[in-house]
């Protein structure tokens, strides 16, 4: 969607989406598994994708939209290339993750959770990622950084900025 | 094939992050080099609960624990230990006091006070191998139940064992199964709550990742007991490794005929499906979880009807927690008398805690019910770092409360925790030291509930928000007389009029901190002072003249130029300009900057 090349990858993705829907369609309570797979495919769940799901599964769009907005894992907006998740779970909080979050906001010039203007980073606070022994912890895509102090933040971000 | 030694490499979450893959590669390469690949077997296991000291490698039969292993250490371990049979003492856990290394896992203080039932296989077997699970008596309990016991004998055994739910409220498991078995229906379901929502708890993750077959076996036993042929495991999507290992385990069990039709040649059929959560804490609540499996917004439903009669798709359903299930096969094999001989009068068996926060050894510990908090924190946990004082332990997550130092010798069980105003919950145990502000902690949990309230009922949706606002005001130094009373009234109303457990227990963190630390609230409100030095608005940064060497480093680091002075003379902070960022305190090499409450 919104692509400019001529390979019709948008169509190709729609084809894949339809396959996903058909794979799950038979089972009971299939909507959420379909949404998970669709989000894996697109990275987020734009309205157009929800419409296709609605038509093919015979579920009203309003209901799908209701489900998508209920669960925090489903996103209506495209996320940054690097998704930063800051753990604000109890173990991390007690060890100062609040300050790490502040520092990240400062570094990325964001006022809270969100995506940077250049689309490179999105910042998201989350609850316990099950690595409490390393508290405070952040994750950037699949990389984990533990035992952080605020002063570590600029270097970490720089590493990804340089990578582009 | 007989192996001379086994090398157990921790594949737990923390060790994986600190470079286990490279260590694994090194072992494989060096063993091949020494032609030992047929004598030494490398096994990837799950978390040993020693994450602080990771990456962890354990060599059997000696049971030597190597800690903080680096890829460069492997050569020495292979050449010395595996070839020459000499333990490399300086690389072992507590290597300096080399005596301990020789005694093996059971003798390390961290393990000595523990009793591993639910975690019995975690870190011992390769979770991706059904054969290793079977070698550890796996699926024998299912065989015994199906071929030697009637469903009601299974239920009777569970009831006699005294096992209570490990996921929250501690409801007797056998009784739950009995209700569902008595419900009349063609179709029934067995569900597992693997949503692990309490922030700061990760024991279910360890079982899912380290011993997925125990869960499958237990759910099949439950299915047999209540007459269900289909089960669902509801897992947090944040646990991708758990999801992949469960999928592998289910596939293996199907291939071995341990799931599917006519299990153990009987007419019992049972199969399992995974469902992924999508990041909503309330979905850990049993009715919300079922609504979510049905593919809808995961909002709780009123009870009654209870799930034992009308659960998933309106059919009789039981839901148990991961750790609850992990106990089931052992109870069937060793008998209910054995299980009920462990623990206290009303809380049998063990409980796994995820110990975190301000404590030296963080990680999972499994202790018999009745162990004191003191033993957990000092004997197992190694005490509080940096010589600080223990202030309180928080259990039960956002539904629980704090246990202050004066109750540190209370034996931990369901009823004692409740009477102290906390609860067992799922087993998060966060240790707090003197630098933790209890008002701030209460605010932290309330913020969590405000975020996670599903919004279905007003007392929870609006009431928790009001409580949060009051707490926010107090921590900002804008508290008023009467705020404490307002909090107490709100708390009472929210607990009695909310629909589900989330709202009903949301005020607990506030009530329990008020119970034990009321003076801290009062200090914030009356004296505009945060005794622990946490609440930013109530702090002042000052430079102590006699300690300041006048190096000027702080002034150069202050983002708002609040610090002035002449080199070699004491510097000064202008508190009207200071934004309390703390940079000066961090950079001063002489400890001259301090926070004044
Ligand atoms: C808001 C809320 C969240 C919950 N989250 C969980 C959870 O993450 N894991 C869990 O096992 N139980 C959770 N519970 C408890 C479940 O509702 C249920 O009591 C439990 O899974 C039953 O299993 P058990 O009897 O084996 O403990 C939660 C309850 C509430 C009210
Ligand atoms: S108590 Fe809170 S979480 Fe539970 S149903 Fe009501 S609004 Fe939703
Ligand atoms: S950094 Fe410390 S020693 Fe140096 S001027 Fe500041 S307070 Fe004084
Ligand atoms: S706390 Fe921050 S703003 Fe205040 S004096 Fe120190 S460096 Fe400057
Ligand atoms: S609280 Fe942050 S990883 Fe568990
Ligand atoms: S992850 Fe390796 S010991 Fe915990």
C-alpha cells in the first residue's frame, strides 16, 4: 500500500492475506489469530486490511475495529524501523526504568510513546518482558539491553542511527 | 549411546541474551577437535534461576556450575574438566570459595533452601525433546491416570493433595475439577492460563520454555478427569520462545500418540490448541480470557454463571494456571499424601517466586509453603545490595500489597499473606530498600490499573483514575488534608462495586502501603517531604561545601546552568533554576552532591 514500484507487491500481500484468512477460517474464534498473522505480514493493521478481513470472514467491520483497538499489541499505525520497548514492569521500575524512559524521550524528541518524524524509531513503554534479572531493561527489535543507566541511552540510539 | 558427561548450557532468556550461542558453538567446535562428540553430550536447557551470574554452564555427572562463562573459557573447561576430569575451580560459581563448586547444584546456598517440584525439569532436560521428558518419568502420570484410575479417582487425588491454584486466588484445584466434571454437557474444555500478566513475574514463562510437556500431560489428565476432549493454552504473545516450544511439544506428543485419539490405547481422546494473547492484562481474568479465545474484545463477564458450568462457548470449562498444572503429574505419580506432607496446614506444596528488585540474587526460587520471607531474601536471595536496609517486599503484583520489615519472619502461605493485606498472586516478589518511596510505588501500581482497566464498569474505570490523580498530587507536593481519607473511601467503593478481580483488587497497593507506611503519606502531604528521596518535586539538590573540591564538572554537566562557582572553591546550586535532573550527582567524583528530602 502506498508503494511506488511496479511489482504489485500490494496485490501480492493481499493474496497472502487471503491465504491467511482461509487457513484460519474453519476454526472457532479465528479472528484474533488472523489479526496476529495479518499484523505480522503488514507490520500494522490499517483499515483497508481490516476491511478485507471483514468481508472474507463475514464479521462486521465495527466488531473487528473494536477488537483491534482493545488489544495493545494490535496497531493502527505503522511503527518505526526500530521499535524500542522500555520495560516499566515492577522490577524494572524499582531499579529506575522511569529515568531510562525519560532519557529515551529526550533523545528521540518524543513526548511519550510514539514514532519519530523520520520513521526510524518508535518508542513504546511495556510491562515486564520476563528479563527482570537484568532490570532495568529495554528491547530494540529483538536486541535486549539490560542493567542500564540513563547515560547508556545516547550511545545505544546512536548505534541504530548510524546503521540507518 | 552412553555419554560420559553432559554439558548443560543454559538457554534461558537471560543467558541467551548474554551470548550463549557463541558458547555453544565453541563447545561444539572444541569437542569435535578433541573427538569427544560421542562421549560428551551438549544439552540446551532452560533457566537455572542463576541469571544474575549467567551465562551458566553445568557439567554433569559432577554437577559443577560454571558461571559468567565467556567463549574464551570454554577451551579450559573442555581441556581440563572434560578431558582431564579436573574441575576448573576459578571459573565455577563462587569460584573463590572453591569448596562450594565441588558440591554441585544442591549445595549452593541459592538452591539449598529450595524444593523443586513445579520447576523439576527446568534446566535439567532439553525442552525440545520429548524423549528426555519421558526419561524423567514424563507421561507416566497420564498413563497411570488413564489405565489405572477412574476420572473420579483422579479428582479425589487432586482434592486430597490440597493443591490450590497458583495463578491468583488459590482456589482448590480438585474442587474446581469436580464442579466441571459434574456439569452435564456433550462438550467441555480444559484451558491453561499462560497470560502471565503480573509485571515482574516470569515463572510461568520458565515452565513453558523449560518444560512444556509437563503442561501438556497435566492438561490431558485434567481433560480425562472432567470429560473434555479439547484444550486451549492462552499464551502471551510477548513470549515467542514459549510459543515455539509449545508448538514443538504438541507436535511431538501427537506423533507419539500422547495427544489425539485413543491415548494409551484407551477410548480417551484429547487435543490441544494454542491461542495468543494480544497485550491486555485483563485477559488474565478467567472470564475475559475465555471471551478473548472466542475472538472478541477480552472483557470480563459477570459470574455466575461460573465457567465450570458455562465457560468457553458457554460450555463447562476449567481454567488453571501454568504452575498449577506443572504440579499435577507429580501428584498423580507420588500420591497426594506425599504432596500434602509439604507446606503448611492450608497451603500445600511449593510456590515459585520471581524474586526481583533490590536484591543480590534475582531469579526464580521454588520454596516449600511456610518458608519465611527472611529466608527467601537473605538465605536464598543473598540480601540487599550496597549495604542498604530492607524496607518491604511486594507480592501479588497490582492486586497485592507490601509486607514490611517487621513481618519478615512470617511463614509465606496464602492465608498469612492475605491477613497481612497482600496476597500470593502469581508469585512476583519485588524487594524494596530504603530508597523506595511507598507513595510512589502505590502510584505506580495505580497507573498500571488505570491503563489496564477495560472500562466496562465505572467504579473501576473512573474510581482508579481518581485515586491515581490524588496520588499524583501527593507526590508532587500538592497533597491536601483529607486526601488519605478520600483514598480510603474510594478504595472501599471500588472494591465492592467492580465487576471483576482487576477492579476489586486495584486499591490493594494503596491500602497496604497506607496500613504500614501512613507516616510517609503524611510526610508528603504535611511536610512536603519525600523521606525516601524519590519524588522529584519534593527534592532539593545541594552541594556539600566540605566535600566539594571545586572541579566544576557538575556545572559543565548541568543542562540549565543552575550551578555556579569558581574553580577550586565550593560550587553552589541555585534551586530556583534547578530542574532536578540529577546529572550533577551522577558526575561528581567526590560524592559532594546530595539530595535533600
Ligand atoms: C485482572 C486479573 C488478571 C489475572 N491474570 C492472571 C494471569 O496472568 N495468570 C494466571 O494464571 N491467572 C491470572 N488471574 C487469575 C485467573 O483469573 C484465574 O483465577 C486463574 O488463572 C485460575 O487458575 P488457578 O486456579 O490454577 O490459579 C488473573 C485474575 C485477574 C482478576
Ligand atoms: S473491574 Fe475494571 S477491568 Fe474488571 S470489568 Fe470492570 S472495568 Fe473491566
Ligand atoms: S563535581 Fe563535585 S567536586 Fe566538582 S565542583 Fe561539582 S560538586 Fe564540587
Ligand atoms: S540536578 Fe540537574 S538541573 Fe539541578 S543542578 Fe544538578 S545538574 Fe543542574
Ligand atoms: S519487570 Fe522489566 S523485565 Fe520484568
Ligand atoms: S537464564 Fe540462564 S540462569 Fe536464568
